[in-house]
């Protein structure tokens, strides 16, 4: 790790360097909007672009990492909304997806993933091990007694995967005009809720 630059205060290790690059990226996005790039971040840090490229190969990698770094706060807001929400599985799933879709455009950094040309980045990670684990941690905190409703661990893992796939589909193509509010929830209640309401088929 190079130690020159960095405004005279170089990071002590690579972990700190990445953290400071992401912080600088957020500051640049706040100031410049989604058009901020590696050159802006390098200037913010007082380093060369090559220094930033040591940690992030492309601007897309940097912006994606910035967005995902902000995911924790977003997931906390989703969890808080659903923690005291519906106690019936189908209703909880519908509200979870609807709330996520409504909130995403309002998240300044996660919104980067929804910019034209970045859907591929968003979609590549939507069913990754990390995404599935995060999704599972959220539905485990729903106000739903999953076991009492017949869901075992494998059922819940598959439910999370299906929720992520449905969410991705609705992010990529929101419809014309896009459904929001009660219309969005009505659509999900008609076509998604019935599948969740059926007790999972037991496997041999």
C-alpha cells in the first residue's frame, strides 16, 4: 500500500484505505450527483487516480461498492418497517417487497444501482450468498411465526430467493405506468400472495 498523498494522513492498512475511498465517494456523490467518478474521488482524497484503481478496478466497481456499503442502513429501515408489520406470511412478503421497491429510489447511494447501464451489476449480486443471507436475516425478523405456518429453513431460503427475483424483475421493468402504493400491493396480493399462502410442499 502506498503511503504518499492522502492529504498528509495516509491510511494504516488496505482496510482503512478502502473505507476512506468509500467515504470520499459518498461525499463526491452528495456534491456532484451520480456522475461522480474516480477522478473526483482521487481529488477528494488528495491521491492519484491510479491509487484509487489499486482498490477498485473501474468506476463501476467503485460506485457499486459505495452503494453496497450503504446497504446496511437501508436494510435496517426495511427491518424496522416490517418488525411490527403483518404477522401473516403472505401479507408480510407483499409489504416487504412493496416497501423495498418504494424506498430504493429514495436511497441516494443504492439508487446508483438503478441508473441506466448498472442493472447488470445489480442483477449479478441479487442471489449471491451475501444477498440471500441478508434477505434471510430480514425475514427472520418479520412479525411472523414462520414455523407455526409450516415453513422450515429450506422453505425460507427459497422464499428469500423468490422475493429477491421478484424485486429484481420489478426494478428492471416497473411497468407503464409504474405501480405504486395500493395498486402495487394489490398486484402482489393477487399474483404473489396466493403462492405464499399455500403451505410449502413437504419434500421426501
